[in-house]
């Protein structure tokens, strides 16, 4: 029998093996290797990979191996039991069991749900026609590449980040690609109109046709997708439709075992669900009414949860939303509010020919928002100023717009 100094390890089961799950495992094993008996269960047939690279994978710039984070031996070396290609189908909280597939049962002392999100499919007539796909994982990329035959016409529905990435990836394949978006600008949550125009120009330079303020009425075809019919009566030919209109938190598993859920699985500042032995993080978690679909909040949540499970004082206060990425090769950054509210001041620098744009939104003497396109070198400072509500001093505006002035040596 185990002695007092040889207590059995706590059994920790992590459901999901995406980016948030892997960050949590990295932090846990860095701080206390061997502290838990860990089993990780991933529904996809491969270990965690970088979803940010999906458009590059679609366009043929990288292969699946280049998207991977940690090779399989890493899990074994760190004492992590990894199960892939087998989703958890049931959680028995009364007996602390996670059921994998139809028969395999994993006992747990602590359970972490990192089950991510699901792509939204609009309830349109024709949505189930062959050739209508989503863009979320390796299998989606494979399906899109298979459908993107020579001379095919592709339509991407959705002008958010994933929609833009899908369109760029298809264009790289030489496919005749049209992006359709219901709003009057792309990435309307992150960009104002001027910044969105620069992104649109960059997309069109890559060969993507842009149709904005366009509402899809139906997807039509005889046994397979052939066209989109818009609400204004116009028609867009399509052999392939990629639906990329957003994501929703994956909550079915949590709901089925009685955990509290809203738009996501409800968690507190320690990422604890309504069951004190069950935790959630990443795109499936709802914290203080917010469900984040971004990598940075997921990583912050993973860090907090790892520390909490190891007995450290750690809380997650929420994430100040910021986006930093490349859209069609164009660096883009936004944080805080995007459109200038009444009573606030906007400071703008715009050079359309050079593809450069910077806007600072100042309210009550503090930086309330920033949108940069082309040169995002001051992004870290902007994020800190917005997060901390630091009053701007007289030199801050010029420094943020043009970069700090070079220091001169005293005579």
C-alpha cells in the first residue's frame, strides 16, 4: 500500500487537444513535472496544431507537419498519455468518469474541458448540398483542396478573419474566388472603414473578388452546389462554397452532464465550472459573460488554470481584446474601440498609396482604441495604455503615430 509520502497521483483528464489544451499542458509540466497522472483526449486524429496556419496550408505554402507544435514523443517524455481520433462522448460526474467513444472509460479526480468551438452554418436553403464546406480544421482543408479543381469557382461567405484567410488560400491555389460579406466592410469588429478599405485592396491584389453589403438568400444546385442566389436577386456562380461566418462554443458535452452553460461553459476567475472538480478554458469557456474566439485569451486562461491546479494564487480577470495578424500579407492591429464615439477624439495618419494607416481614439485623456495597418510596431505600447487606462502625456500622440523620436547625446 502507498505510504504517506507515496500518495497516488491525482488523475487529470483533459478533454480536447487544441492550442489552449497544449498551452495548459506545457505550463503544468513546466511548473510541476509528474505532479498529475494526465490523460489527454483529442477528437482529431492528430496532436495539437497551429490553426493560424490553415490558410497557408490551404494555399500550399506549408504542409501539415509544419503546422504541428509538439511531436508525439514530447507527450510521452512529459508523462502525458495522449489519445487521438476518439472524442469523449459522455461525462459521469457522480462517478467521475469520462467515456471515450462507446466503451473506453477514464476515471478522473480533476477534469479539464478544452473542447473548442464549432463553425456556424447559416440556416440557408441548400446548406446541405455537396460542395458546401466549412474552414476550421485539417479535414476541412483537405475537403476544400479536393473540391478546388482546375477552373472551379469558389465563393467564401463571411468577411471575418477566417473568411479572409480561406479566400486567400483558395486564390493561392489559382481558384476563381469571390468573398461575400453581409456588412459594408470586412472585419468590422476589428477595423474601421478606412483600414478595411486597405485590407480589401490587398485582398483584391491577391485575386479575390469582394462583394460587400451582400445578403445570401439561398445556395442552389441540382444535386450539388452551382450558385448563390442573393436577396437582391443577383446570382453568383459557385462550384464550391466555404461557409465562414463565425464560431460558437462547443457546449453539448458540458450540457449533457449538467454543467452550467450560457453561450459557453460558465467559469469563474479560476476557470472552475459549476462543478468544483471540472474546469474549462479556451473557446468553449464563458467568463464574466464573454466567450473569446482568440488565441491570446485562451493562453492566458491556460496559464491561470495550470497555476491554480498547482495550488498557486492565480485568477483570470479577462482579456483586453486586441487583434494582431497578417491579412493577405498586410500587418493589421486593433485594440479597444474601433469606431470613434461621440465626445472622443480621433488622431489619424493615412497613406493609401503606401498601404499605411494609423488611428488613435482618445477619450477622457486616455487611449481608448487603436487601429494600425501596414506598420504595427507600436502595438504593445497601445495595448498596455488601453488596458491600464494610463493618461496620455503630450509626447504620447507623436510617439504612437510615428514611433519614439531618436535619443540624442548630450553635448
